[in-house]
C-alpha cells in the first residue's frame, strides 16, 4: 500500500497547479486558482466535516456534508444563502480564506443547482436536479478518491452521489464516480493501467446504462499507446466540454505522460477545447502518480492558497488512516 503524504499532496497540488496553468491569471505574484480548485477545497471541507461528525455521532453523512460545504461555496460566490435556514453553515476554518470569495470562472451549473436547492432538498441520483453534463463535477472529485483510498467501491459511490448534487446527467455522474475510483486505486498503490481498469470495471458493473464514458475512456487509453500527436489524439476524443470527454482526455494525457508532470500539464493546456477544466483533472491523476516532489517547486511557491491545498491533503490522509482503523 502506497498511501502516504507525498501522493495525497501530489494529487491536490497537481490539480491546483494544473488549474492555475489552465486558468492563466495572476495577481500579486500568485498564479490564481479557478472555481475548479475552489470547489475541490470545499469537497475536502465536506468530507472532513462528515468524518469528524461520524467520530462524534457514529453516523456517516458524506453526501449531506458535501452539499452543505458546497452551499458554503455558494455563499462565497453570491454573498447570500440559498435558504435562510442554511445559516448554520457560516462557520468553520475554510470561510476564513478571503481568496475563496473571489469569482473565478463561471461555475454557472453548480451555482444554479445550489441556488435552487432549498428546504434541505438537493439533487440525487434518483431525483435529478437537471440534465446538465458539464465537467465541473469531475474537477472537484479527487478529494473523495483520496479519502476512500482504502475503499475504491465507496469512492465510486460517493463520487457519483456527490456529482448528482449539482449535475444531473448520467454521464456526468458516471464520470465523477470513475474519477473518484481511479484516484482511490492510485492512492492505494495501483499502477495507472490497473487503476484505470478497476475504475472502468465499476462503471461497467454499475446500475447506469449509458456506455459513452467507458467507451471514451477506453479509446483514450488505446490512443495513448500510439505515436499520434497529443493534439490530434485529443481531437478524436472530444473537446472536454462535457464530463466524459474531460475524464477521457485527462486519462489519455495521464497515460501519455505518466511520469512527466510538466509535459502532461503542457499538453492539457494546448488543444482546441476546455483548457480550463482538463488541466486540474490531469494534475490530480499525474500528481498522485508521481508525488508532490515531482511538481516544479516554483509552481507550488507561486500558487494561490498552496498552504490550504497542502493542509487539505494532510487532513484527508489523517482521516483516511483513521477510517481504515475504525
């Protein structure tokens, strides 16, 4: 088992630095993160909230805690609450970071879904909140995979249910489950090929009938074994504007540049498509594979909220260890 600090930090720092490269904006000497990394930070908050609650009360409530943490993000972006009864969310360490209140990227799908989730009713797999298939749910999923590094089946389940909070399309839900399971397998020490096959097997055996995510991801893995130029290979997968395309393109680039973090991120920001959403997912995968020490140190030094990202990774590692020993 490879579960350790370097992989957890590598995964989240990889996602955040990849995000900053794709977002491509800076302020005060810092490379800014987008709403993708903001939401990943709130995913950490939700998972740790659920974990701590379980230690106190003996009952796990991962999805409700994720929902209310995402409502915290809604508050940072709008200055208001979706429902006045949600006032209890206005606390906790994460709301002490002013940078998380900045509007970075559109995030329209998640904002609209969260804004319409009132009276403690939110999107689920059974009761879809919309039919949207945007990739934002995939970009925020890696922390779920890290926490469930000892239980990839649960990573897949919570990855799916966490996505359904804001994205109702089956393909978006499946793609997020795949990504959570992939990260869980990588964090526990599987090589990339084994991790991808195990995550795909969860897709194949799930209750979902849509085959596009699996088909795209398998095509991506096959393309990575060829000498086809990355831009051309990505073009044959898609542009990354829907969730399964983002998951497949990120998988392709991870296989193509498995041991070269900089090359993977460079390719993720150099194609005709969603160069905002693909780089953080590529960064999560390759960062988990190579570890934080293989991410350029200057990228981390220049990263906005790098300290929060590292802190989140360490919290998840400690919680994952505790969960495994409960």
